[in-house]
């Protein structure tokens, strides 16, 4: 094989690169970016001191998408869903690159020229990066890879920009080097996490030790212990626990749907059109200047062509039993072998009986889909805009709902949402809701193909913490439950009890058993998820009835049986390895998020997408 043979293997290359590369497409530049550029607001992303402009970001995306999605003919084909996914993926990659670049500089981690060359050629380690092989290798007749020595690869690289695969090669090389550098940093972090013998013993204990016993649970929803919650209590709780009520900027939007469905007049028109198709018609042939008969649905000899010409469905011969046919006749009128037109959901249908045998009937249907006429669409459009013009600001939701003859749906939207619950993809509506010029309770019209929408923003929330009004009822419930639990605990402490049974009898609850509970469990008996109760149960002295333990849902009292002794294995290395693997997984999952915590990140995507 020659260098020219390798050079021209672009088709296979494009297929393989698709597995590993990220791509984007240039979107909405004129509609979303132009006005911002005029204002000098070109900043898209800022991570710490590093800034990325919209212009540079889009230029890079254009280059990437041409690498990933361009066919051998140079055609780029990508759908809207792929665009959104790829944009989000690359966005995360850019933030990751920035936060790691600083760590690379601090640690001295880099990928040198020799190491990069080995990634490409495998000359030193023999471990050529897998996808690089598709630039330099081919399969023989037996399906085995032809190998190329480093000199051959170096000659291929020396072709440089004259090589049609050169841009893809450079793109892939850069990303492979970056991936290698990332792996080296992650490995360094993982090597710095040390597992001790005590860690292994504790892990073994949590995995193997189990305890059993009994408990009683008294719910704090017990009406006997309800007490009044004052406004002062609520305000104090809110002040002391504001961090529990963090808020993500959002918009509450109410919208009304006006479906573009056929009117009764439209239905009658379609019904008449179907009736007119049944009988033959006399037509004048301009070519022969003779009046001819145009066969209708009842008499046509080419019924398949007739259905294709006049119906919205395809020819489909149906075979039904005589019993089914009798049921059909009871529901529908049949004249001269024609099942007269009728409505079936969103279809106007008529049928023709082709033949009847001793046990079955063959028939075909012609369907017309119901649709709204231009006149109906104009009427709906006019009604919708009359509503908007007559209500430039919606002061009374109920009154507007009566005028619209429709009930609104209320949704909460985030700034980067791509869809609206109940409406599907509707980025346009989300952007409108967050536009600084959009005012509360001012209606806006949207055309969503099969429906018209009147929407208005009913609430704007921009603060970092929810207001006390938003969480008033939630706090009242929390305080109520806490007070109830405290009253229950006080009553238990005042009792003269010797067993959990004594407590159960007073509160009229059952004594429950807990069997072989492990420390690493988050579920406590029949009370479900309650890791706090698990920890409290393990901390109870053996054989004693515990003090009341207050949880979010109620009060527990435990009695733990005698613990079994743990026989530790002489060699804990296997458990150290398990802990190591767990640490590695956590580092892979959380490292970037941890590094991001020290960075101020400015996200301006909403202004452009």
C-alpha cells in the first residue's frame, strides 16, 4: 500500500472520529447575537479570570462540527437535538479545560513531544492510540490490520497541509494529547489518596457487622400533639435557616392553549366531499370534446388508485368475520355496498364492501384527515388577538380564563430550559419569559404549528433565596412537626418505662423488630429511608432502652440486642483495593465540580442561544 492509498482513506476516518469528537453548529447568529454585539456584550463564558467570547466560541464550534459531521462529499448534516446536546457537551469541556489548565501549570504535568509522538506512532511503547491507526493502517484480505513503521507514518505527516486528511489529523492529535494530560492529572490525584489499615478494618466492619433489636416509632403527624405555630416562630426559623431555601432564578408562566381543530362547519364540508366521491360524475373531456363518466368510489374498477388519489390513507384490504360485519352494520349505514361516511376520532371515513363469503367479509376504507379550514384558522387567530388586545394586562386570571373559554396551565421555567411542560420544545417561549423587557401579566402570542398559545409571566424569581411568602407553609409544617416530636419525646421522658413495650402501650403503637441491620444501610425497618435512625440504633448500648431519637418523621425508641464479635481477616488488602476503587470513582465523578467551587463562573449562554 502506498502513501496515496493511506491519504485517501477519509470515509473510514470520518466514521471513527464520530465516536470521540464533539461538534457544534452555528446557530441563531443574526437573531440572538447581533443586538448584543452592538451593545459590546460579546462575553459568553468567564471562569475565574479566563474569558471566552461568543465569536471565538462559535468559530471553534464551526471547525469542530465540520470535523465530526462532514461527509466524504463535504456535506454537514446535524439535527436540532444533536446541536443542543453537542453544545452542552462542549460547554462542559471548555470549563473543564480552563480549571485543569491551572492545575497543570501548578503541578508541571504535561505531554512532551516524545510522548505525543508515541501516541501517534507507538514507536516507544508499542501502544499507539487506537484511533490514530485509522490514518495509517488498512485491513488485508483476511481482515487483519496492515502495520506501518514509524518512518512510514512520519512520511505521511510530512505531507502536511497538502494531505486532505490533515485538518482532521491535527484536530484528533490535539484532543488525544489533551486527553492524555487529563488522565495523568487524575492519576496523580488518585495516587495521592492513601488507604490505611484502619480504613480497611472500618470498611470490613461496616460491610459485615449487623445488629438486631426492637423499636417503637411514634409519628409526629399524630393530631394529639398538634400545637399552634406563630408567625414569630416562622420568621425566626426563616432567618436562622435561609440557606435551606436556596433559589434558582425562574419564571412562573401561565399559558392558554387554542387548538387548531376543525369546526363543525369544517366537518360538514369534509363529510359532503366524501359523499360526493361515492357516485359517478359526468365530466367534459376538453381534448375529445366528449362528455365522459368519471367513476366514483362505488363503481371504480381501480379502487387502489382511487384511494391513492382521493384519500389520506393507503389501500389496505381488510378481512373481518360475519359477526364483526353485523356489528359494523348496526353502527353505520351501508347502501349499495358502501359504508356511508362517518367520523372516527380525527378522521372522516367511508368503506366499500368488496365481497362476502360464507365466513368473512373483505372491505377497504377511504379516509380523509380532519383539518381546520383557512376560514376557521382565521377565526381562531382573530379571537386570540381580540383577547390580547382587550387585555393588555391580565389583572384577573379567572375572568380572562372565562373570556378564553380555557383553563391556564402554570409552569416553572429555568433560564436554560429547552422545552415547556405540556408544549414540548419551545426555546422561543423560554427566552421571552426571561427577556428583561417582558413584564408580569402582559400576554404574548405564540404559534406552535398545531396550536396557538397565549402566555404571560405571572411571577419573577431572581433572588438567591426564596422569599418567606414562598416557603411560609413549608416552614409552618416543619415547625409543627418539630414541636410535635418534642412533645412526644418529653412525654416519653416523663414515663416510668422498663421496656419498649411499655412505651408502645402508652402511644398505642406496635413494637417492631429489626433484624441484621448493617451500618452501610440507609433504610431502617419498615420506616424506609432514614440513615440517621440507622446510626442512632448502632450507637445504643447493648440491652438498654434508648433515649428518644427525633427524626424528620417522628420519634424512635430503640433496644439493641447483644452485638456479635467481629473476626477480622488476617489480610485486609482486598478491602483496601475496594476502597481504592471507590475513591477512584469519586475522583472521576467529583473532581471537576470540586475545582469549580473555587472559581467564579459567569454563564451568558441565555443571551445567545
